[in-house]
């Protein structure tokens, strides 16, 4: 019996020792860590997301170095016409009193005359004839020089057509022969009458001409693109 009692005593001592060790381990503070200070805790703001719209629009501009061509607005003039004979003389005298100087341009009235294929005016008749010779060497035998004084003087035309489609078709045939200086466009014919163009006309000038127009029944006053000299082709 004594040895049984001794065994139980040893077991109790071991059990009590284990309990003491577990209790002291649970109460031991964590070493190497500072205690948490709640008053110093700050919540970080959620990072803002990049606006989707800004990302989308940022991809739309043209690449660096690209440029968007800006088409120049045509210069607008007032055109008053058509006049001939004694009426033309009267209108000329009236406009002289306005002292318009270089702002006033007089030219022959024109009417539509189909479409033509041509080389833009040369500076002289000799240069126009040289162009005719060049065209013949390319196989274009039918070409003519405009000799009448006009903005198209010394142009070389190669055909007159009733429609723009027919003129374009012939122009393409010339391209195949190597003629690169030819162009096509509406053709106008001068008539025996004159019109006047007034440049840089503001509201005051428009009002004056509108009043003067009442003295010349049948005349027309309208805003048009200013007449420009035809540039020499290449």
C-alpha cells in the first residue's frame, strides 16, 4: 500500500507543477512588442480612383507633333451687277464718289459654260506655247491657248465638257499619259456686261450700296467670295 501511495503522491506533484507552469506562461507579457495605443491609431483614407472620364479623354488628343489643319475662311466681298452701256457709266460715277480705291474691282460678268480640262495660265504667251509643245510630246495633240484678256489668259485647255463626270474621266486619261499639271473645273463665259466687287465692306458700306441699288432696278447686290487671281500651275 505504501508504494501505491507514493506513486499517487508523485503524480499529484507532477500535475500541480504543470498547472503552475501553464498559469505563469499565460500571464507573461509579450516581449519585444510595445502595447497598442488606441489613441494613436489613424485610419488611412482610401486612395482615390482615377476618373474614368479623364483617362478616356486623355487618349483622344492627337499625338505629339501632329497638327490639325485649319482651313482658312474665304474672303467675302459684295458684288453688284450686271451693268452695261449708259447704266454702267452711271454706276461707275456713283462708286467713284465713295472713294473706294483698291477696294473696288470691276470685271466682266460671267455665265456658266460647262466644264473644262486645262493647265492653269502661264505668265506669257511663249510659256503657254511651250506647254502646248510639251503636251504634244506626251501624246496630247488637241490643246488650245486662251488668248483673250481675262483671268484665264494664257491658260491651255484640252477639252470642254457638259458634265463634271465627263471632264474628270478625261482628266484621268491625261494622268495616265503623264500629264500632271492639268486640272478640271467649271467653265465660265464672259458676257457683254460688267460687275463690281467691293472688298472689306462693313455694315455701313452694305447699307450705302443697298440704298444705291434702289436707283438701278434689275441690278443684284450679293455677298460672294472675293475674286482671286489664278495661280500659275506647276
